[in-house]
């Protein structure tokens, strides 16, 4: 009798397969854990590209690993334990990170409070590369920890791998936002991130027979995985090929750079003395023995305090905002000059440094990326010490002599209204006497040096009337003599009248070695920009002991020698007009129109994208039609009946009636009854197909197919319009 | 003999008893007809309780035992007696009382002075159908006397085994309301009942009909519809109902769901699973089918599983029931239908 009994219901699972299943489960969980941890670490490290050094990357990677490890270790414990342990771990890790990045200048408590209170604004405003400091590492470490904790909870505790990928993805997006346009595209990061996410999802993916859109399966051998595998490989190949082909073209359509959060931040404000540092020249000239700072330098150099490019007829001011920076100033070359500075009486916020500063230590720094001058937000104080390394700017005089003026920046050639007539006269004189921009620049420096005298007692002022007085007033009236403020300011304005881009620099002449820099070494000088050469310093100051020639003598002589306009037009062809715009548009100038002609018009790409989008509903409809055809026409009668049942359920789901997995055929039919569409004998047939061997005949399969084909028409009016259109 | 096997639709051929053979549709139809005839006969005595009657018959053909639990006067004993009357076999009734002894149930060995030997006098349990009325009024010791015979179909007295006639069916009744002087059935014995049914009050129309013909509808007047041989044949036939492979997994998952349910202290045992399979087989045949479908499982899981589930004390205090646990289990396990999750 026992032989006729059905197989035993409770079969003791052999130990070996159970161990194998357990091993496979552990392998899957371990793979998901590793992938998500690496995703969190990678997403956190994305922000590390704008930080100085590798410290931040190491910190966020460590945070991701530690947070995930805590969550993983407590995955089988009560849910409330994980957040508690994770919060404790986060606090300890943040404390360690703050201690590690602190310079020890303030007590630890102060550092912690300051870091926690100011973390967000300082992280967003710090100039790139950001220095890893307590206040700039707290946010990335916190977010990495949080993302790893949530990823572990979602994916490991609750088994929702896709949801577990969300926190690292958000962290990745936050990292990209923080980086903005300040780093090269991290293609490798993105690819690695996607590969990790795909791996985590792949190892936890349901096998084909458990997927909702699987083919009909009736009692019999397990379905073959080959079609699903082939489909996955083909789909992946098509996707990769599409990305490879369309990606570059789509990328070309994007012409804007990512937004930079730093643009929304209020920059450090300057005081009056820093806004118009040129007024300091008069004071320094009057008290030349005043000790400003002690400098120990590696070479002779001009240390700049301020660079002034904008002139409104009253004051010279700097262009651009100062941004908080770390020890490393972005965009500098390799440092070949160093200086240790100790402040004595130099006030204000502007920091003296040789161009071009590369690193500054022991002093909080903000930098003006336009002029590359430095500022310390708290201001200089007696006793302040810092070290600055610079990449000295070396200009090639020979190249400058033949170079054209660099007119790319309109601010450096802007001339205010109402310039004194003497300035135009001098400009005409220089234009007449000299040909090349460099010759004109040097000629102007020579002219001022030969015709005007240095007078430390000259009253301060560099507005247009003051400069007119300096240039044109008689010597007896106090004119024609001044400080470097007057010389540099007058030179810069006249140079702009000539057509040369100019600016005024305030700084110090600092010799090599240790020395005390006094006010006598402080002066202003003009600089002219040459194309391909950069800014070149000129010295309009008279030589020591030289007797100035009255300028009116030279200028009157020039007027007598100047030819008439007709003569000038006939004989002036020898001199090349270096400011002629026609010369700028030579053969190597690339205009945008030519660039567009080289590729397909933009509308073609838009049309292609629209066509692709339009193809999506068509592809979905075609997929459904093919699936229905396959389900209803292929396989044994039992498989076709099961396919018809699957079609009916899927159509009902489109109409908004979903049948839960625990419903049997009778219950499913009861649920489908709300759609008022007849499914006839299908429930009975599907039970026979699924649970009775050979109980379904060919005519049964045909009857089931008829029901399945008629069903979509019956419920079509109950399917939402967008579903009907899109799927 | 060969011809008899061919012509008798309710007889399982000997060859089928040796191996797993799928039944034919004609045999299933014959089974369904006989089942329905039997049910219709009992329906004439127990009015308005067709579902309970069919479940009781299902248990009988599944070679299981029936526990009827309900308040007094709802027809428990009537149903038991009607089943006994409809089957033309030997039936006995035991009225369980606190002073009932185990030997009163199983029988006793007496020394016969005439023959000078000990003779075994069988107890009332030696019958095809035994009605154990008010079973919870007997002492646990007496209740346990039924354990062996219910499971193994034999009684051991003084070391000598005595087989009871086949088919053997115990129909026990108990009253859940009056608990004074009763002894709750032990779990081991509850597990031996294939189904536990509640007759319940009849609907209004049926109750009026009951009042109209009380005297005419006594089980004593019920003619027998089938004999014990036929019952045995039908029970044998039920063992050859086809069960698809996915249904085995479905059944085990259901049992696991009851075992892992938070309100459960002890879930359904493997014996309970086997009972459900046997009952579902009979139920499928009674519908004229030679194979089990999930609907059969769902129809029988409540009566078969509910009394085998031991609730956790706190869940019992909160009013949870075994039927609720079974319903939850069905919500958790997917039916092995194609694309049922689509």
C-alpha cells in the first residue's frame, strides 16, 4: 500500500544542498554588501577630487566601510539597535576626523563646535582645492556615513537592493553638486558606480521563472534560462552600443557647465583701506622708515599687495571677489620662490605675496582668482607669521617686444570720461613716436621718468583732476612731481588712451634673504598685458638724481613735427596697427559658424531624440503583441492555456485589477469579475493545465486563446488612456 | 474477477493498488455520484448543513476521524448517527461520562469458568463507526484509550492486539460551553482527528423545516446507502488522486507559514499535512476530478488545520484563533499558478 501513496510531503533536506544554498545566500549577501559599501565609498570620494590631498577621500571611504560594517554586524538584531550603534559610531568617527584634521590652534572643544556650526557654509564656500579641515570634512564624512547606514538597512536588513542603491546615488549626486564645474568629468567614477550597482542588483535578481512577466509555466521541467540570458546579453549590448554612439553626440548638445554652489555665497568683504590701497603710497612715502614686515625670501622679488584693474576716474579698484582657500591656491604653477613673513605694522587684510602664490601656510587665506592677490579674512596683526610659496612669473622681454597687446579683457582698457587733455596729448605723442605696443609702453615709462620728478611730500590722490594737476600744472604750482601713486596711475590711464591694457599694482620691492621691509620699499607700478606674454611690469619712476625735462617742451616739438592727416594717411603705411581688429581675425581664428557646419545640425539630434522617445510606446506594444503571440501559439496545449491565463491577468492588471499571488484560480476569477468581462472556462482550464497531466486538449487551448484574445477588447475601455497609449 | 474489476466503477483494480496510477474520469464520476447520494441521504436528516455533511463524509472517505464541536442541540449527535445509519456497517455509540473506564471502551478479558480460559469481550470500540458522544466528559485516561485504535486500527488488551473492523471511523462530539466536569482533549488526541467541524445553528428556513418534521427525520429511519465495502473501495480510490509537484511545495509552505506565524506556539504537524492531502484527494474526487487543485486545499485547510494549531498564550488571550492563523497563512503563500503574480 505504501507504494501507492504519493511522495512524502515532508522531505528531509539533505545537508549538502542546504549548505550549498546557505553558501549561495551568504555569497549573495556578501556581494551586495561589498558593492554597496564600495558605492558609498566611491560616491563620497567623488567630492574628494576638489580637496587637497587624499585625506578626505580616505576619511569618507573609512566612514562608508565603518558605517556599513556596523549595520551589517547588527543585521539580525532588533531594528532599533542599528541606528543607536551607528549614531555612536558616527560621533566617534567625526571626533576622530576633527582631531585628525585640526591644526591644534584652538582648544578641541572650540574646534568641534566651530566645525559643526560652520560645516555647511564653509564646505560650500571653501576655494578649491579645499583644505581638509575640521569644518570642511564634517559634511562629507557625515553624509557618507548616513548613506552607508541607510544602504545597509535597506539592502541587507530588509532585502531591498534597489532601494539600498538610492542613498549612495543621492550621495553621488551631492558630491557632483559640491564639485560643480571645478573638476574634470569623472567618467571612471560613474562607470565604476554603475557597474557596482548593476552587480548588486544582478546577484539579487529573481530568476526568470519568478519574474512577473515570465512565460507560462505548467507542471513539468524547469524553464530554460537560455532565452532570458540571451535577451539580457543582447539588451546590454544594444544599450552599451547606443550609449557609445549617442553619448558623445548628446554630450555635445550640453553646452552649459554644472552649477557651482560657491556662486551663491557672499564673499569676504574688504575694508576701505583694502578697497583703495593706492592711497597708502603717500603715507609710505611720507614715513619711509616705518617697518611694515620682516621677510625672509629665497630670491629678489616684487611682493604684491593689491592689483587694481578698474578705474572710474576717481579710484583704482580690484576686480573679482575673494574666495576662501585652503593652503593651496588653485591654478598656480610649481613654486620656485618662498618667503617667511612676520607682520610688524602692515595693516589691513591684504596679504603681501610674490606673484604667483601657490601655497600659504599658517594663515587663513582667501584669494582673488582674477588678480591672484591674497587676503586674510581676520586682517593682519602685528606678530602674524606665515609662509608663502610662489611660482614666480617670468616674462620674456624679447617676446614682449614683438607681441601685440592683449585686449581680451575690456576692463583693462576702459577709460573713464573726462580725461585731462594732457593725457591725450601725451598719448598722441607716444603713438607718434613709437610703433610697437611694447615700444609705446616703454616709451611712456621713459617719458614720465624723464619729464616728472619724485616728491614724497606730494599730496595723495589719483583721481583724474589730481592726475591732470600732476601732469600739467607748472612746477611752481606744485605740479609735475609726485609719488609712485601718481606715476603709476597716470601711466595706466595714458596707456589705456594709447590702446594698451593696463593695471596698477601696489607692492614692495623685497630683496633676497632676511630683511625688514619698510615703507620706503612700498610703491605702486603699472603693468601692461601682452598677448602670449602676460602682464609686464614697467617703471615710470624717474632715476635717482635725474633732472626732469619740462614736458611741454617735448610735446610742443612733437606738434611741430606731426604731419597733416593727409600725409599721415599716405605715408603711415609702414607702421603696423597692432590694435587693428582685422588682424585679430586671421586665418587661425575659429568662428562658431564654421564649427557648426562640421557636424549635423542640432535639430537633427532633437528629431532623433524625439523619434527614440516615440519608439518607446511602439516597442512596448510590439513586445506585448509578441509575448501574447508566443504565449497563445507556442508549446503544448497546457502551456498555451497557462499562457492565456497569464495574458488575462496581465490585461486585467493594465485595467487596474491586480490579482495577488496567493489567489487561486477561483478567487482570481472573482476578482476579475469587477471588470465585467467574461473569462468563461479559463479558471477551470488553467487548473487542469497546471495540476492535471494531459487533461487539456487542443480544443481547450484554442478556447483559452479565444478568451485571451477577446479579453483585451472587453476591458479596453477600463484601461487608463495613458496606459493605452504608452503600453 | 477481471470482469468485475472492469465493470465496477467504484472498485479500484488490484493492479492500481500496487502502483501510482491516475484514475479515469468515469471512476471519478462514479465516486462523485456515490458521494453525493450519501450526502443527499444524510441531508434529509440534518437539514441545511450540506457543507458540514460533505466535510464529514470527506473525512470518512479519507479514513480520518471527525470531531464535532458545538453547543448542545445543534445536531452533532444526529449527524454522527446519520452517518452511521447511512453506511450499512456496524456502529456503536459510547456516551462518555466521568466514571467511564478505559476497559468500558476497549473491552475486557474475562475468565470463562466453563472453558477454563480467558476470553476477550470486545468493547464498543469494535465497530465500523463509533460515536463517541460528549468525549470531553471522560477522564483523560479513558480518552487516551481511543488513541491507539484511532491511529492504528487495533486495540491491545492484556498484551494481545485485537483489530477493529475496517473501515473504522470515530465520530466524536463535544460541547465547548459547559466546561464544568470536563477534561480538555490532549493535543495528541486532537491531532488524531482529521477534521474538527462545527455544526452551527441552521438558517431560519431550515430550522422551520426541522420543526415541521422532527419525528420523521430520525436517523433510525434512514436507510443505508452504501455498505462498508463500498466505503473501503472509495477510500482506496482516493489514494490514487493525482497531486501535481508544485502542490506539494504549496502544502509545505502553508504548513511552514502556520509554524512561523507570530501568534502560533505550535504549528501544523506533518501528520496534519498528510491529513490535508488525503482530505483534498477525497474532496477532488467528490467534485468529479481526478486531481487536486488549490481550491480543494483552501476548502479543507480550515477544518483540517485549525484544531492542530496551538496558539501562543498572549495571542489566545487576544482572541486569536487557529482559523485566523490558517487564513493568514494562505495570504502569505503564492498559489503555484502560471503568472499568478502578474
